[in-house]
């Protein structure tokens, strides 16, 4: 049996209050008054917590549109999109509109007015880096110049065409170089480590990547910095990688219009910078950039932008709290975060939802509230689809065992260990770290029948794990949780938060 589509319901539920108000005011489907049947249908669907099509059809029983309800839904869906198109009339739409206006004015013989419109289109395209519109704008200008037989204008257009052609070629060249490095870094199954390294080293030596002055557009510079950032990440040097992310961030600060137009890109840059601050344990810097995120008047326009901002800010805020052993402020915000999470849930992808819930779970772990920690881990396991980020999935399977150990669920551990081992082995994620931790939990822990033997086993595990923290093939296992500090807290019989806090203080 074919189930009814939820597309209309999902679209209506994604609208914010301003968008809903705009639709009701300016996208009336019927001109007979505000209470049209389609507006009533819109309100009925909007009022549902879960979509129930039979209930909707029953509610509007007798109305003509219920006889062909899929057609009615499609009609309303398209009317909402038309209203959104009008509401979100951004720079891209403005350029298209101005080009069209110029065409209309030219067709009516109003050449001077047409020139004004096309020049305004050019100014807007250049201001917002919309280079892909320039060929069409310049071709239109050329036609006007020929029509007016303005030879100097034709000459200027030829120079501009060359300049914009160079700009587009420059962007394309840097895009190819950047993507070559990224693809090589991910081709672990297709290429050997030696082959990948050679290809990345050859790419970074390309003349265009030797001098940033050769990146002649804003977009080219972004690619230039990203290429160097990923190169240093491949080399295992997050400090150098961070330098290039900072340079990328400075570009947005220098040009406020670019910052506004490339807001999602700015957030991605900030997300990468915050991640590198965590990796380099630069906690003072991290708090500085979190402050910038929270205090700036950020142009969070679309639901996707708002959701991504929510994820970046609160994800790193939570991570900073548990990595520095200071969970109190984070715990005070969890209720507010959960409320906001439901508002943004539709716009967050599976990885973002998983990571955010994971960091909240870690905050509860550091505060030693293992029941609440487990609640968030179970939410991830039961509600979210993993697989998009191997390191996250790898971590969650092992951390789940640690939490049950802290809760003294010794009767559950054998089954959970077996399940985790089977999964990690099947997925090819069973490295030295996983083997050492699972061996401890499965074989050594049950034999530690006294406090003395337990401490001895914990010290032995710490000794095994310490060198892996510096092993390039194993250090990703330590990305989200400080296993060494956790072991030390057990060995020294001290609160985990206290040990973490001391180390974070030393890092500063």
C-alpha cells in the first residue's frame, strides 16, 4: 500500500512565523477573502503534531478539493514555494530580476534605462561574488553597446570579459587543486599511503599554491587557504592547519558583505577553527571564538543557517565544558538546548544530531550522572542513523561500554562487549586501541577480584594506551574522550572532572 506523501506537512512545519505570516498575507489562493479553503487547509496541517491525512480529509469532507486530494496538496505546496521565493528575494534573485528588466527596457527601445538596469545587475553580481552571471551581463552590455555604436564601451566590455574569464578560470583552478587534496585524503581503500602522500605533496607544490597573491578572487582565496589547511591536517600538524583557517576567517571580517552573503561558509570555517582549537587544546582561543559567535549580530536568515549556527555554537560549547572538566554551565543550558533542538531538528543532518547529543552525554558523564548520560546515548542508538562518520560511530560503541561499567551493570557487559566487538570487527574498525580496551573489559576486569588487582590492571591498560595516543593510525580513537585521564581518575581514586580540569589548566 502506498503511503501518502508528507512533503507538504514537512514544508509547512519548516516555516518560521514570519514566513507563515507572509504566506497568509501575500499568497492568498482565493481572492474572495482571507478565510479561503486552502488557507484553512494550511492552518489545519500546521496545527498537527504528526501528519494524519485521513483526519484532514474527514475534516474537509464535502469540499471539492478532497476528491483529488493529491492534486490539492501539490497546488498548495507550489503556492507556498512561490511565496517563499518572493519572501527570500536575495542577491541572486535580484541579479536575475535586473537582467530581465534590462531586457524588457531594451525591447521597448528605452536604451538608457536598460543600461541603468544592467549596470545595477553588474554592480550587485560583483559585490556578492556572483561571477557566473557576468558572462550573460557582459553579452547583454555588448549588444547594447553595438546597438548604440559606442566603440569605447565595446572596448571596455572586451577588457572586462577577459578579466572575468580569468577570474572564473582562477576559481576553477583552485577548486580542482583543493578537491584533489581532499579526495586523496579520503581514498584510503583505493590508494596506498605512499601513493596518497605523493599525490598530495605534488598538488601542494603546484605554482598556484605557492603564493596567495595568485588567488585573484575571494572564492579562490578560500580554496587556497582550505587546500593548505587540509594539507597540514594530512601531515598531522593541526597547529599549522589552524593558521590557515584563521586566515580564511579574516577574509570574512575584512568584507562584511561577503560575511553576510557567505554566512553558511563562515559558520563552516568557524566550526573547523573551533575543532582545531579543541585538538590543539587552545581553550582560551576557543572561548574567544565562542564569544564571537554568541555576541556578533549574525545574519541567521534561513532555517538551515539558524540550525547550523545552533549546532556549531552549542556543540562546541558542550565539548569545551566536558573537555575542560567544567560541566556546570553546560548543564544549566541543556533544558534550553533541548527545547531549541526540537525547533531545528528538521534542518539538522544525522551527523549533527548525533554529535550534539553525544557531547551532551559526555557533559553528564563528566558530572557523574551516568543515568542521564545513558539516556542521550540510547537516544542516539534508537533514533539516529549512524555510519556517516566512522570515528563517531567507533567512539560511541566503546563509550557505551564505559558508561555501563561506571553504572556497574556487570550482568549486561558481556553481551554488550560481544556486540561491540562483532560490529567493530565487521566494519574493519578493530585497531590496537579497540583490542586493548575490549581485552581489558572482557578478560582482565573479571579477574581483578581485589582493589589491588584492579589498580594493577588499570595501570597496565594505561601503559598500553599511552603510546597509541601518538600513533597516527590510532590517535583518532582519543578524539572525543580522554581515556587516559579516565584511567588515571580510577587509579588515583579522584573525580574524573578534577583530573580533566587540571590537565586543561596545564594546557592553557
